[in-house]
């Protein structure tokens, strides 16, 4: 009998997760029955939303069960198949990560091509890229020429948002958590300006970045007909908290704030106060909207078409931090990602070639 | 030479305005030149936004000048005319309130009929009613059958919002600042439930009101396809602060929050923290949007058509607190309105029959 290892959640973290919250367990791997695939995972991703699933407070995603393997996106190779049309050796994407071998029902496995690295299907070609696309274009109604601000811009979604906006001809400003990431955004990804949110006060660091990008901010409020004033048209928010407040302050009249995540509050054990300047939302007629990419399946075709073109053109890169080391490395990689150590999507190589 | 009295702002209030901030001044009233009307004001309104104009911090409305008459909506009778087509005896609406006589340029005077009380043109037939209409229908995309929550519901805009929503067949819950007002909302205006925001914690008072109105609130977050969960579809926010946070908590998936005012923070001298539960905006895909009615002039025809029908049907009443006593009474009436003493629009009768 084949065996494989998998990460179990054994305790619900309070505040920041730690090593005592999980255990790496070796289990027997059954053969697939009819309608099932046995998949050897080659790569899996670790993502901020998983922190939410480790708690049992109500959320949009089901909490992980205790003493059972956690889930998450992975790509792997079929090693035994009970499914007609998906042969041994095929490559599939599925949601049974955090383990070396997964027994995947046919309806939960999505065949993906092998012309691109497996991990791209966890990143810019997957829900990460689609989250950026839907949030920026559909929710944020971004138009060519807009000024776009994105927080956690060196993260997986943020890097995709900034690159898509640049591909559309927007002026793009990003925030990140270190000088290295800031340099990465401007030098590697072509952002017009970037700043570290650890440079406080954030509102001053943001104002200086807007200056560097050549974006004037109108301190007035009314804006005449056709004179919409300066500032940010679309703020794509991945962090909440202080950065959200700073962003509201520099929004242009009729600007859109897209709420995608709030990494600054995920680990908070006390409620985090919201922005103190919501009155500006009235004076400047701002819109703030939360979304979940899973509500927008009808956008998938447009997303895949646009993203394929941008990848081909080189306008968008799949930005990732690839961690070698197999299944043992997954938990430490998750913790490092939460601490902000990563650039782009953090993926863990579990087996074989990427 | 005719003389008249007018209220001048002589000091910018810090926090709550007081009697030392203004002075009632007697001035000479000139005759109108060509293209001008001399109007004897019969009724004027006092409104929360005037508090903002007394400060000189940037806002959407021009600050009042010091040592000059304040402005605001009024209706009056033409006593001398330099304008062809607007005869002596005609009734006009204009923005030169806070005074007994106004010299009004023709382009700033709007003739209004005399088949309805003059004060209705300051309330439900004026910008107040249009604010309710645009905010609820265009910004909030309210549909028949929705559950609508409105704060400051006994105020001028709030009472119009609730009545319009009832006329559309919605379930309507309102908050107000006293037991008398709560009774007024349910017994006089037909709200399904109402509560006092002075009953703390607000979130419990709100939850009980939703129960009384028969609105179940789904404590889950995802909501399946077609199962949108229970709760509030449209929250029309006139107050901000704690009530906004409580409302976010009970919004239904895909709900809309319309930011119209924030009376709870207008007098604040320190920034007021925003809602601590903005994460719910993501999980429940909520939209929050500020607006100013002056951006939506293209809705005026639809508003006037709908409102005329509702008034004729008796579905909507012009709710007002009419203060007698002439120009002397205007400042005390403004202070009482800010303290929450009024029901509906506060209007001051300056002269003649209403």
C-alpha cells in the first residue's frame, strides 16, 4: 500500500498561527474507485484566506475541520485513474492541496495544459488572476488612463492588478511591506511609483508616491462639470485598516474602492476601527464595494482571453515565490507568507519538475 | 426706505453652535434693478448641512462668509419686480433664506405654484424629496419587496425615504432619537418597525426591530445560488457612526448602503472611527456609496412625476415641524433641529399665511 503525508489542523489558532496548530501526518493512500483520480501533487499554493478557514467563526469559506487534512489549490499528475478521458500522466488542478497524494472526484478535477509551468495555474491563470481581473474591471470599472492604487501590491493578487492596469494604460501606484518589494514593483513590474506601508504615517508615504507618479491630488471637493479633480480613480484594497483610510483621502470624485481583502485585520483578536473619514465618501461621491471572485463565473471567458494575450505579449508575468522542499515545507511557507515574506503567489513544490 | 432683518454668522462654531456665533442684524432693503426681484420671504428651512457651511474646513458646499447673511432655501412673495414674466404677487423658491427680504437675481428664482403650501416646496417637493428619491432608487437600486432600513427616519429626508419605500411595497424599518418619534414612524407613517438609537446597544435595538418587522437575518455568509439569505437590502444612512456599523452587521448578501449624511459626526471635533466590521462588506459583497443630489439633475423629471403621484394618492405626506415666530425664531429653530427636536423638515414661518 502506498503512503503519503498531509497537513492536519489540530488546534484553531488565536492571533498568529504557530507550529502547535498543525501536524504532518502519514496516511495510507487508497486506489481510486470509479469516477475518481489518484493525483500525485506537484505544486500547491498557500494563501491568506486559509488563515480565515483555520478559525471557526463564520466566514465566506467553510472552516477547516480539526484533525483532518486542510484544503487548497494544487496541481498534480494523475497516477491512477478511474475516470474515462483523464489518463494516467495527465495534469489536473483541484482543491485538495496540503497533501502529497489526493483522491479527487472527477467533477472536482480540472485538466490543465502542460505548455506553461504547473504553478501558473495556481497564480495568474487561476483564481488569483481572475480575482484581479474581475475586481479591477467589473467591480472597479477601471478604464484606460485611470489612476490605480493597489495595496499589498507585491502579493499575488496585487501584482496581477498592477500589471493588468499597466497593460491597460493606467498610472499605477502600489504599496508593499519592504524596500525590496517597492524596488521590485517599480523596477521589475513597471509601476509608476510604490511605497512601503511601514514608512509612517502612511498618508505621507502615499502622498509622496503620488507626487513621484505625477498624480496631482485636488484638495477641493466639489469639482465642476467635467473638472473631476485629481487623485485616485480606483483603489484596489487588499489590506484594510490605515491604508484604506489614507486611500479615501486621495480619491478623486466618483472614485471606486474595491474591497478584496483585509490582511491587516485577519490576525486581529480585537475589532479594528474602520476609516475615520467616511464623510469624504459623500462629499466625493465615492463607491466602496466588496466582492468574491466566485460570484463572477460568467467573467471567466473574458478573463482567460485577456490574460492569455497579456502573458503572450509579456505585459503580465506570473509573479511567484516558489518554495522547494516538499510537503514538509508547506507550513513554514504559509507562516512566511502571512508575515509578508513573499513576492507574488507563494507556491510549494511537492514533487517532480515544476 | 424699507428695512429688514437677517441672520449673520459672526464666529465659526467649534463643536455645537451657540447663540454667540450669530447676530440678527437690521439692514436697508434696496429696490430691485433690472433682472432682479425683491422677495418677501414667507417660509425658510433650517437644515443639517448648514452646520457644515458654518465651518471653514473644505466641504462640498461653500463656507458661509463671516459678518454676512447666511443662505438657505426659502419661498417668498414677489413685492417688487424687475423681471418680465414674474409679476408682483408671484411665489418663488430661492436660496436666500435667513432674511426677511431677499434681492434675488431672476436666474436664481424658481416660480412655484400656489396650489400646495409654500413649505412643501422646501420639503418633499424640493431637494429633500429628491434626495430621498435619488438615493433610494438610483444609488440604492431599491426594488419592490426589498427590506429598507433608514436612520434619522423622522428627519426630513428619512421620513421621505421611508414613505417612498412603503409606497413601493417594501418592508421599512427606521431609527429615530425618541420614543415619540418611534411612535410617529410606526403609527403615522406606516413603518413596519422603528427603534430609538438611544436604546443601547444599537445593534440589539436594531435586531429587535427587525424581528418585529418579520425580517429574518441570516447569520451565514455565503448564501447559495438563489438563496440570498435574510436581512436588509438597502440601508439609507443619514447618521454614520455606531448605526452604520450595526447596519452592516444585518445586511443581506449584495445589499446596498447609501451614504447620504452623517449627522452623528458633523459636530465632532475629533475624527470618529468608522465601522469595525468592513470585512463583512467582502464576505457579503456589499456596496457602500456616497452621493450628492446635485449630481443627479437628470432625475428631476422622474422624481417630480413620482412624487406628485404619491402626494395625490396620499402615499407620501410632507412631514414638517413648522416654527412660527418670524425671523427671530430661525436660529433657535436651527439649534433645536440639530439637537434632534424636530420631526421632518424644520421650517420657519417668516411672514404671511403659509
